[in-house]
C-alpha cells in the first residue's frame, strides 16, 4: 500500500515540472525559429 501512495505522490508532484520543461523547450524552439527568421529577413 505504501509504495503505491508514494508513487502516486511523486506522479502528482511531477506534473508542474513536466509542464515547465515542455514550456521551456517550446520557448527555446520558438526563440531559435524567430532568430533565424529575423536574421534571414535582415540580410
């Protein structure tokens, strides 16, 4: 019983971490795409 409760708690506590990492990766991708678009447009 206790390992299941512990695993459930870890799973719930990792929700915000998972979403944070996804948002961070998406923002890095968006940053590089906009940077490439800006430098191609400027030249």
